[in-house]
């Protein structure tokens, strides 16, 4: 009898075994300052998403791929989610969208020495425009693009259009304002001022996490994520992150913790 009692007594002494957190694979692309492959923490949105899931008991691994490949891998079930994406109608064919993380502002970049003004997509038909595969630039632009009305050069790499714009081989490049200037500072640290943006917004839309459609596990993860994200919103984290992005200080932003919220 003594031998049979040894194991239970030992387990009680050691306490309950802590389960390893479930690991999630989230696809993304290099899109500083939102997501930055060169940073060990993955950038501002990666920090946010990791913190949100950590409070729900999940560990996140970010997988960097071109945007269109992320979509394919999500559809094939190789990723739990992809980010940051706008919740465009075409993406609802294969995905379900989280609550908003932050709001992105798409503007048109052009060379400073080029006189440029516009009020509608109709005004863009005479220009040669560089875009990135897998991007949505808003309903009006996307519809004109699908209809073949725009002169567009699509590229797979994130920085190609800015390089072409600097060389004068394209006239315009639609891009998120915060991302655009972060990229220009990295590509052309001495003469990035040659490229500027037009103040009129091509599109303003929330950026979100996109989960796989018609998948029970994805529905569960979506609910968990949204619930925890609301906690961060109530603590003011999302507002502070948006302010940091708008002011160019996103690299210094860090999410709060539930312990900090209790202390405050």
C-alpha cells in the first residue's frame, strides 16, 4: 500500500501542472510602423495582438509573407489569422473580421516637383500608378482597378513602388500615410523629402485581424480576441496607439497589462 500512495502524495506536493499556452500562427507582412520584421517584437500592432492574446492564454508567432500569399495560406488553413487588413467586401468571401485595431489613412504619394491635384478617381485615369499585390485601396479605387480603367503597375514587394516613384517611372503610389513616411525614411534617408503626399484621403478604414471563414476554431478565436481587445480599449491602449502612429512615435508605444490596470 505504501508504494501506491507515493505518486498521489507527490503530485499534491508539486501542485497542478501548468499547461503550455496554445500557439497561434498569424500571417503578416513588413509594414512599418504597424508591423516591422526588423524588430524583435514585430512592431506596434504585433505588440498589441501578442498582448491581447497573452491575456487569453495564447502565444503568437508572426509569419512574414507577401500579402497575397498570407491570404492563400489562411484559406488553406495554414494560419490562424492574418493582419493588418481592411474588411473589404472581397475579403468577406474567405474571412471574418475582428473589431478595429487602429484606423489607417490611405493617401496618394507623388514627387514634390510634380504638380498634382485630384478630387475623384476620375482624375487619376491619366496617371501611371504603382500598387502592391494583395492590397485594397478603398471601394472607389478598387472598382476602377478591377474594371481596367486605371493605368497600374502592380508589384509584389512593398517598397518597389516608392523606388519607381523616386525614379520617375510611375506618377503616383497609394499607401497608408504612416507606413509611407516610415518607408521613405528607410529607403531615402537623405532625400526622402522629394516624395510627399496629397492631403486628400483616398480611403480611411479600420485595420483588423482577419480569421478564416466557416471554421469553428476561428469563430472561437475571434470571440476571445474581441473580448480581450475591448479590455485594452477601455484601458486607453488603442487611443494611445493611434496617437503614437499619427505622431510618428509608434516604436515607443507599449501596451498596458491587466495588472497595471488594477493598480491604476
